[in-house]
């Protein structure tokens, strides 16, 4: 098992990508990590990566 260390810069990058509207899988591909790694770090830093947040953002983007 490989242990991935998240630097402060990488965490900030995740936050910015999420705020830009990317999904967990898109963020994972951008950061070259697994989707579960994105979900775990998001949970630790209290970023809402769940269905309600995704659906709400999708509706917001369609309205704009």
C-alpha cells in the first residue's frame, strides 16, 4: 500500500478545483490520485463531496 502525503499546496489545489465545479473523479484525474484519496482528504478538510453538493452545483451551473 502506498501512503500519499498531501502538502498544503496540494490541499489548496483540491479546494480550488472543487470550488471550480470539478467532480471528485475529475479532481482525482487532475491531481493524479485515486477518487477515494480525494474523498478522504476532502472529508478531513470538511469539503462537502457528496451527492447533494454535486446535484446543487449541477443545477447552479445549468441555471447560469
